[in-house]
């Protein structure tokens, strides 16, 4: 991610109200998306995916990674604001 993109993303989370920051901390994939992701991942480990399914798994992996990064950034902001305890 480019430095400018990272700065914009961090700034956006920094500027959110407390309740939105806390919601981001608890964010999860939608249930249906999670089920598809888990199924594709399990089948990928067994070598059972076709090209379209590999592409779908790649897209879901990107969604998952972006979600993790957003959650981590939101948790950092929440700790800085005293909304959540630091993880030690």
C-alpha cells in the first residue's frame, strides 16, 4: 500500500466517532462470506479448486486481510482513546 493510501486510511479511522471505532474493532466477515471462504480454503488445501474458485478465494483473502488491517488500526485508536484496554 502506498504511503498516501495508508495515511488516508489511518486518518479516516482516527476521525471516526468512538462508537464507529468500537464497531470496527468487532467487525467480522458476513456469515455467508465466511462460510464460502472457509469452504474454499479447505478445498484449496486439498487441491480441489478450479481456476474460478482460486480467483474467488484470492478475492475473499483480500477482503479478509483488509478487514484485519482495519480492525488492528481501530483497536489502536480505541486503546489510544481509552475505549479498550491495551493488549499486553
